[in-house]
């Protein structure tokens, strides 16, 4: 596992289901949708658990789909954070 100290993360939401290496997370703030490919961390451990692979559901109540890293174990209800949205375009 990788601990991330130098990146900024923002609250994403809580895990609502886990299936075949994917976790579905109910997004807390529908106005703050994460970018596809953003890294995600477990709020309690601070360890990287995977990347956002999709955002699904209605715009008023979206869910993030996280492709979990191999060997990662999380539970329904666990709180997840994601990499803060980058400002600007390419560098």
C-alpha cells in the first residue's frame, strides 16, 4: 500500500457496494464530481485504494466507481477521499 502525504485529497463519500474488484461510492457533494482517473484513499488508513473509473447515476445523486488495487480490502460504509480536482489544463 502507498501512503500519500504530498497530495491534496477531498471527501468523496462512503462505500455502498463492492463487486469483483470495483467499489461503488455514494458521492457526498453532487457539485464536486471527481475526475476519472483520480486516486482514492481510505479515510481511516490514508492508504491508496484505487482510481475513479466512472461516475454513474443521476446528477442529483451520483456515485463514483473505483477500480480497486490488488490486495485492497475495504468494507461497506467505509469513508473514502479522492485526489482534489486539478485546476487548469495541461502543463
